[in-house]
């Protein structure tokens, strides 16, 4: 019918118009919306990262193509996260401090002339999640694993409540790029998210992954089997840049070395505990290889790492009693 061909139905016009929109304008995600209204006016703790910090070292440096890495803090206190820049907007992982978030927001605007569209929280620990509210107030969508909601709300964390969450997997499309979020297992917290940039062969693996550095402190918020499962997942990915949220990025070789360290530490602590050794005796008898003695933080973290593993082992063994 001639009239129909000349004046196609609105739905046809609509789908034709959609097909003409370049891929770069098709930002979206398959996350689950959070009803943030339910928590409007929630009480939060004071934000110790909020006071002005003009002298705090910070940077935004290119990693590969349009993938960058932001850092904040000096020396061993440095926190980091990957930043994807597209013509449709930026995606930032873990702003890490409120006082440097405003700088990062302005720096992205100044250098690339785009807004931040997405902020991904690697997990619900405040030292990484702080500052997300700066971007959310600016219109960014904040994303985290659904298991991050309870600690953010329950601990009154002064950061953004996520706009979208996911259970096992979520995909974000931005400026023609695809970013994959994966929940593997409880590891370092139960809300940990691996953020994969397939085209860049890059991964954000905060706090679980190490780069010739010791796992932090007494392995706080620690789940041993899930930690190993997570490292095995990382080793199975086609990635050559792994940002660990601190220090400097690592490779799969670093992750393999870390896995060997964790398995060995677990076995040594288990064996010594089964021999009936008391803590006072036990921590003096764990051996470290010469390589590990050169890792970042060895002197300050070694006994605390043993303590973290000792707690895990003590909680998860049963004899005849
Ligand atoms: Zn953490």
C-alpha cells in the first residue's frame, strides 16, 4: 500500500532512527536499579577524606589507548583505579578519597571534555569507595555488587549508595566500549568485583591481587577459598595489565606468585596448628622464600599475614573434639 510506504508507522520510524544512532551514543548497562529514595537522609559517619588536601599527590596517567589509571596518596598509602575515557563519558573505578575526587572530576573534564558517566566500586571498603558521592551528585551512575549495599548502609559509610547493583555479572556499554563486572567469590570482603576491559586486556582486581607486594595487614575481611578461586579466575583471563588498587599494576606472573604464597602460607599455618603449636611459637616458625622477602611491605605485613591466616585456620579446623 502506497500510503504506508510513504508514511510508515511510528514504530518503524522509531527503529530506523535508532539504527542511525552511532554505537557511541548507546550507553547502558544491565544492572538492577536500587531504590535510593528508601535510604534518603540516612545517617553517615564523618568523612575523614573530605578535608582539603591540595598537597596530596594525585595523578591520572595513560595505561593503554583510552584506558587510564588514577592514583591518590603518597608512597605505600597510594590508592588507584582504572579510568576509561570515551567520547560519551568516562568510567571511574574507586575514587578512593573525597578530597581528590573533585580534582579527578575536574581533570577528566579539563583534559577530555567529558563527564563521568559511571563509577564502579570494587568493594564496600571505605578507603576505596570514598568520593563516589562527588560523581553521583554530578550525575554519574554508581555501580557495585549487591552485597556492597548492606555494609555501606549498615556501617553508615559516607559514600554514594549505589544506583545499580548486580549478583554475578553485569555489562556496561559506554562510547562503543564494553566493560564487564564479575563477582567470583568472597575473597577480600564478600562484595568484591572484578572489572574486566576485554579490548584492553586489562583488569581491576583491587586488594585481592598483588604485584610483588604483601596482602594487606591481617588479611582483614578475609575468605581463604574464595581468594584462591578469585586468583584462579584472574589467571584464566586474557589480561596483561592488572591494577591492584595500590602500589603499581601487576601481571599474571605476579598473580601466580601471590597464589603460591597464599597456598604455602595456609599450608604452613595449618601444619603448625595441627602440631599443637601455640601462637607465640607458631608465628616464629613460618618460613618465607627469598623472593617474598623482597615484596613491598614484607617487614610490616609478614606477622600480620600469619595472624590473618591463623585466625582463618583456627576457625575452620576440627579435630576429634
Ligand atoms: Zn579493601
